[in-house]
C-alpha cells in the first residue's frame, strides 16, 4: 500500500501530462490546417476578397474543429498577398494548465504561403 501511495501521484501526473499534450497536439493540427485552408482560399480568390474574408474563413474552420486550448481571434491572424502568392499567419499564446505548470504561456504560430492560381 505504501509503494502504491508513493507511485500513484507520479503516474497520475504522467497521465494528465499525456492527455494535455494530446489536446494541445489536436489543436495544433487543426490550427495548422485552418491556416493552410485560409491561405488556399486567399490564393484562389486573390486580393479582391479582402483580408477580412480570409480571417473569417480561418476562424470558421477553427470553430468547426472544436479547439480545446486555442481560441482563434481575428487580431491574431494576418493576411497578405505578394505578386504571386497569398500568405496567412496566425500567432497566439496558449496557456498551459497542468499541475506544476499553471503559469506556462507558450507562443504558437504558423505561417502558410500558397501560390496564386490564375
């Protein structure tokens, strides 16, 4: 019983860390896919649609993913067009809430560039 009582807190900490990492990785995959889809949308439609439409598209895709830890904000997403490509960037901070890491604030960013389609 004593050994079990000494080992269980560490096992639970490892279990919760694994679940937290899984949730973070889930969000990060959908985060990157939303930015890729937004840059594809911008590349297909060109600068005439405006950056607000692309930002709304990225937020809509993120909302459909049911993100656990990341919250998409329009201020965190930037859209630009160069002569032959569309660039979408999303930079945010994620608050990690684990047992001993409650004040950890991780920067998360992704940038996707797609060539313009004629």
